[in-house]
């Protein structure tokens, strides 16, 4: 399965499948930035990792 590395503007990172990083970004956005992150916004911050 394709994995992604998501990097937030604050330096926080998450790795995993598309669903994993989108879920992690939604939680991170709410808890740290008080922001709702959409699926599209999360994927815009993500890059596929070579594996
Ligand atoms: Zn952040």
C-alpha cells in the first residue's frame, strides 16, 4: 500500500496510509491549531514516500 509523509507547518509529521495520515491530521489540526482539516487539505500537505 502507498504510504505518505505528512508535514504540518509547525513541524509535526505523520506517516502511514492515506486514511492514517488524514485521520491524524484532523486530530492534530483540532487539538494543536483549533482548525478543521479536510481530506483534501491533509493530502495537500502530504507527499508519497518511496517504498
Ligand atoms: Zn501542526
